C-alpha cells in the first residue's frame, strides 16, 4: 500500500515532545512561584512583586495548557490519518518532511558503524572513543532529530550497539572497551527524546537500565532481605509543584544517608528536585547526579520502580502505599544511584556521606568527629547542610534519647533549646516527615553520634 498524507510517526513524536514541554514548563513555573513567594520581604513593593509574579505564573500555566491542547490535537490528527490511510486509494498529499537532513543521517550512520566495527588492535569493537563520539553528536541534535534517528534503527542494530557497549574497561592502551559512565551517557541520548515505542525497544534490549532490586534492607526499620517481584509505575507527578523535603520517605533499602541527603538538599533549596529530576513525557525519567569530578551526569531510565505485591519497595514506600499519586522524585533519584553505583540496589546500601554525598550534591564533604561537638553545633547554627551518623555501640540497656536509632543517618535541622534551657542540635529522620525528631545536647551528641559531614563547595 502506498502511504500518503501526514507522517503519523512524526505527528506522534511531536505530540510526545509537546506534552513533555508542557510538563517541564509547569515544573519550572512551580519552582519560580515557590521561590518568588517564599522570599523574606515585606512592604508595598513586596506585595506588588508577588501579585505580578502570580499573574506571570498564571500566564505561563495557560501556555502550558495550550501546549497540552496542541499535543492532543496532534495525536488526534495522527489517529485520523492512520484511519484514513488504512483505506487509502492513492490520493492525498505527500508526507511531511523529515527532521534529519540526509547529511546528518549519513554522519550518524557512519558514527554508529565506527562504534560497531572491529578494525583490529587500533580500533577494537566497543571502542569508547567511537561510542563517546556518537553520544556527543546525538547531544548536538534537536529532540526531533534524535527521535527520528533512533526510530530508524533496526532491532538488530540496537542489539549490536548493546553488545559493543557491553565490553568492559578502556581496553588495551585505551583503544577498546567501554566505561560505565560512557554507557550511561549514550543511553541518556538514546532514551530521553525517543518515541515511547522506541523506549520500550531499548528498555528490553539493555539490561543495565533495570538495576537488580534485591537488597539487604534497613535494620533501623526492621526490614531485611528485600526481594521485589516486579515493577510498577505510580501515576502521580514525578515532581509536583509543592515538592519539598517532606516527600522523602526511606523505603526498605538501607540507604538512610542518601535519603537524609536528599531531604537536606530540599530543605536548603526547595527547587532542587525540579532542577535534578525530569519527567520526559515518553515513559522515561532523567535524574542528574554528579560524577567523580563533580560534573553533572544525567542518567535516563524507564519510568518504573521495583515493587512487591504491586507496591513500591524503595523510597516513598509508605506515602505511595497510602496515596499512589504521591511524588516519586525521591524514588527515581534512588534508582539513578543504583544505576550509577554498580547496577543494583544493594550497591547503594550502607554508604556514608563521603561516598554518596558528592554524587547527589556535587559538593565536597568535610567530616567533623563526634568529639568536636562545638564545630557541629556551630555548623548547624549557621544552617550548613549536614548529615549525622549514629554508628555507635551502646551499653546493654541504653537505647538512646527519644526516637534515636543506632546505625542510622539523620539530617540536621538547625539548633534549638530544650525544656531545660540547653542548646540542642535537631536531627531529622529520613524515614518520613512524621517521624519524631531527635534533639541532642552537646554531651549526648558526643555519646550518640559517630560523625557529622558538612557539604560545601
């Protein structure tokens, strides 16, 4: 059958891109509104500024609604064209022009061939240099161009690319093989703008997109031997407009320090989640972590989470069980960490701030020993981002003050004064916003903590 009329694949891609753009615009506007309205400023000028900010945000939200409407219109046109083409008698208008020029198509095909080619000692198959060159060129394209090129790849070409990327290390004299970070960079380019059908193809072919969900559990909660039996995709917004540290609720995995760090960063900067987690609108999510040099590293993954009996087992386990539409950004940050730190969830358990802090924040970590309570209290008083560990051995009948838990990680929420008039450092538990805080005097701090890590440039 000859095909005439609009190219429905292109219409679908544009519709997906339009919906994704609307979602990103809404997220950005929510961050702008939150920052504008939370600024400490009083007076007539302040009220005038806030009124104008609300009006501008409302205009932006109207634009986002328009984008969604246009996306729905494109989808409708695509469906109508498919229906019309099924009974086509050879009449109609030529298909719309492709996004890729022939020159760009040839260039990308050549880069792919180089990545798949085994040219001997000087150009081994899986050469990280060639794979990086392909990823870098894809990054220079528009989302539409990337999506079109990926849609044109046959399954056997994707499978060959997977095999080339699977070679470990940098190879002999750095001429062959591939690195984990290089793989993640190329998968990011393949996934983030792809058509949902192509996302599904890539997801099925690349096992590294699906970190092993088994883990040792979190002793502080009494969860052990985490064994998911499937995956789920919660229906709620990944990063809602009112995203905050209260969204952080540690799940079954023993990654308390990572979860404490997330809550700490959101307390410091309520826009952190919107800046680091993006729903791409095509069945994928991109989380920006940081590499060993402190440079941003986007990690794109299918929009799924490990589950047991249909319920999320990781970050957000409690809130999502009560309300499946709860925010899921902490869950996807946790998943990105599992991908970055070796490919399984057990690899993110049991780590302290020196290991996970820089990955999440891009900041350096300075350790304050428990014997230096003054330094820790001073940092807390200044509002510096800080995580405290409690890996200490206590006497047999000593259970610690209040809701204190051993072998755990807390984030510091400043200092306060207790009923006795003593200054105390306030620790928040990443098990969830309703978990009681722990308040320690200087003497208790030195007894019940094992270290404090301050995050700074």
